[in-house]
C-alpha cells in the first residue's frame, strides 16, 4: 500500500464514513504549513526518513526519535503537543 493509499484510508476516502480524527484530517496541509516547514504530513514524514506504509508503521516509530523530529521540524516540543494542538483545532471546525 502506498502512502497516498494509506492517507486516503485514514482520511476515510475509501470508506463510507470519514474519521475526523484521522492523521490526514488532523495534520492537513494548512496545519502543517502553519506549524512546520513541511507543506504536508507526508513531506514531514519523508524529511525524517520515516518509512510509512501502514498505520502500524506510524505507531512503531520510537517516541524519542519522533519527538526529536517534531522538535526540530515544527513549533512543538514533542509529538504529544503536536497531536493535542491538531485535535483542539479539529474540534473547532
């Protein structure tokens, strides 16, 4: 499965109901542009050399490694802060 297919799955484009808390909905392009130097979540992952082909791949990234990448490439101190902000903003929509 390609990353585009994974993101479509996460976004709900291949299912009847779209999940508002999917990674692609939480980390949409405007969120990533606002808080990072990357224009998309996919570009953010690629910049960190993360090989993501499934949801399990994202969950299997070591927290410390991902936190360092988030700290270097975004305005957030760690992954949890980034995720929390994305969730807060998705609730406002």
